[in-house]
């Protein structure tokens, strides 16, 4: 597998929802399965323990409210979002969604605003989420409906009858007016609704702030990027880049400004089509203020056109439409994680193009970003010229002199190092993804610990796990319950910290590092195109033929036989054609060398942005550690006051 294929493979899973864990599709009730998490019921091994069973106590009538229920094996198509009450959409947005999913901690925070007991909410979330640490909108909707039925005095399993009979969803009583969790990291605060995604290369840092006007579309980054001191980025290798390249005076490579980066946002719209569904992307260009719908085939058309016009430019590759091994598709169009991964790759593709000194002013790219009509319709009545760049641009003597004399040796050295560089950054990407997944799992575990502690205290106080008469307990037990409540509360706060750290890693740091890696894989593709398209027939055919015809012309002129004028004119025309071809292809050689040098300089400049990304990552981790220490320090102080 090449280094280009290693990223596109879905086997390299990132921190996406519902990957690597069981969900609600299991046909076994949560209470009947093994104890896989703290949110599940008592395992069978404790069935005969007198301290863990209710055989010695009468079963209360309200115990059915927390009985488990079973969801259909597939929720897609069962819930018509257009018919959902508005409160369901508002509640989902209040849970701070990202990529169409919400974290377990945020879902619990929103559901807790209904006033339903902790045990009931815990059981509902354990059924709807399974072992996943995130909930899709359908799963969140089912959980909220189950809570609404509980408020009406019905069992949560009424959801099963509602879905089977296609009944209207109940209206929950929900308090959405409260503030968002205040225990948030200092470098990033999230709005209620996630805002539009912005690629970290648009502004080369990851200092985060909330948007003033957040969008309701929830499949992108929940933050924007602030500007930061350019001195924090890594310095360029000045031995590799001469002064003429660091301070170019040509229109093809303007001075590089790390703080002025253009931004393109790619959002996933609702699928279209009657029988065969297809995804439509909303492409928004911040600089031009445009928003146009585009299909994946439109991205392919743009990529093909740019490759034909600029074969010797650094053009990023496209993500695959689907992945198949031996004819078996591993990722299809309806897989949420794969589609989200592809959306981010398409956004990185456009972000790179609009920040390229040459490609950003191409009229095909401008049409792609600004044409409001369907691109297939526009292409049907428009003519697109795909002449190679070298055929329409002539270099000035100054530009030709800017090419280093040892460019070939520099490219050969860089070509030899390139596979190792890609391998190193691939390992870095994989390592950061594993760190992100572990952080996500840890956040979910602390949320489950919080839920379990709350349910345990509720059960001990009432003896039933639901609202009722409090049981008598000695003072020591009451004090212990207060201590457990404090620990549970701060477990939830720590889970929120972990969840925000996970999102910062997945949507900022990981994307920055992945973009940096793609710079080198794309340059490897450029070198492959150079080997394939950069050759010509000047030395092999044109020059020998022109020399042979010149010798024949001299012989004909010397002999002056009958009809020699016609033969002389024919050979002279052939020689002129060959010489014109030689001159054109020699100019193309020089232009290719100039392009390669400019793209190498651009690669190094863009690569320098990773320094700031890593510095911001270190700063984020430091702030996360400080707030973690403050959280557990607050727990210790509170427990000391309770004991005294």
C-alpha cells in the first residue's frame, strides 16, 4: 500500500462516533446482558446476594418506569425529522453536537433538565447509546422521547409502541434556558450549536473562541481560530530556500503571510434523489461570500481539470468515494463516519487550493466556488479550455534566473527522503488518533461513573431508585452520600473537560497534522506526474531529425539536380517545424523546473505552519492539566469541609 492509500483507507479509524463499540442495534435488553459498563444493571453473579437483590422487599409499583426497552435494529428511516416537534431539534442543538452526534455527557446534561430521576436517565442512555460514547440524532431523539413518556407516567418502553405504530412523538417538559457547562477549558468555549467548520490552515493556529452567530448545521468544527504571534511557528530552512524565493517579486509566488489565510467551509447537506440517494455538499467561500451546492462528482471534475491545466503544480488528492477490497465495499454512502471523514478531506482540498498563489486565481476554481447553478448544467452549455500552463505562460529572464543551478540534486535528495518523511508523519497521525480515541472513551467512562453514582445515591435514599419516601439512615451514611454526590458532580465536570479535549484533538490538532502529512504525499504525486509527463522527444527524435534534414538540405543545394528547389523547400519547412518544436519543448523544460522550484518553496512554507499547531497543542494540554488539577483540588477541599 502506498503512502497515498494509507490515509484514504477506512481501516485507519479516527475519533468518530459509534466506531469500535456496540450500539442500540443489539436485540438483547441492557439489563439482560453482561456487565460491560457501570451504567448497566446488576449482573447475574449477584442474583442471590441479599444485599443486591430486592427479593426481601416488596416490588414498588413504579419500578416499571426503569425497566429496559429494546430499540429496532435500524433507526434510519423510522424517524421523520420534518414531523418532529421543535423541542427535539432545540434539545439536540443544546447538546452541542459535532459531526451529527452528541457526547454522552452533553446528552445527560440536557436530559437532566427534564427533572426525571438519575436512575431512569441512566437506564435510558445505556439502552440508546449501548457502548458508544456518542449518540446520533436519532438515538438522542429516542432518549428524549423515552424521558417524555416517563414524565407522563408511562414506561420508557412506550417508545417501542410509538415507533411500531408510527405515532406522534410526545412533548417533553425541558428546561433549555440554563447556561452551558461553565467548567470549560480556557482556550476553547463551545456554543450551544456547533458552528461552521474552518480548516486550521485558513488561520495557522488553534486558539479557539466561540462564534458570535453560530450555525445550526452540526457537522463541522465547533470553533474558529484566532490569530497568534507569527513568531511561534517553526523557522524555514534558509539553506534550502534562497533570498529570491523568500522574497519573490513575481506574480506567481507573492510574499507568504501566515496570518492572512483564505477559508472555505464544506458542509454536508441533506441527501437528495428519489430512488438512489446521493450526498450534496454546501461549499461556502468566506472571501467571496458565496455558498453553492456541489456533488462529489463536481469535486472530481475540478480535480481533473486542474491536473490537466497544472500538471506540475502541487495539487492535493481527493478522498475516495468508497473503499473496496476484493470487490467488497468497506464504506458506503450511508456510513456517517466515512462521509464525515470524506467531508473534512474535501474541505482540506479546497482550503489548499484557495491559498495557493497560482491555483487560487484559476477561473475554473472561481466558477466552482461561485457558480450558483448546478455545475453539471453549467458544464453542458460552457466550454472549458484545458491547455497546459506552460503553453500560455512565458517566463521572464528574471524568473528563469531564479531557478537554482543545483535544483536537480536538491529534488533528488528530497525525493529520496520523502518516503521516510511520509512514514514518520503517518505514525504521528495514527498516534494522535489513538490518543483521541482513548480520551473519548475515558470521557464516556467518567460520565457513566457519574450516572452510576447518582443512581446509587438515589436508590439508597428512596429504596426504590425513583422519587418516594426517604429511607432512614444514620448521620454517617448521610455524610457519605454528600461526599459521593460531590465526587459524582466533579466526575461529570472532568468528563466535560475530557470531551472538549477530545474534540479539540480530533477537529484541530489531528486535522493540522493530517494536512501537514498530505503536503508530502501530494508532492510525491507531483513527482510521479513529473516522471510521466515531464519527458519529451527533443533529444530522442526532433533534434536528430532536424540535423539529418539540415545535412540533406546542404547536399541537395550542392548537387542542384532537377527539382531540387521543391525538395529544398520541403526540407526547409520540415526543419523549421522541428526547430519550432524544439524551442517550444525546451521552454517547457525550463518552465517545469521553475514550477517545481516554486512548488518546493510553497511546500516548505506551508509545512512551517505545523510548528504553531504543535505549540498550540502543547498550550492546550497545559491548560487542560491546570483545569484538571483545579477540578480535583476543588473536590478535595469540599470533602474536607464535609468531614469537618
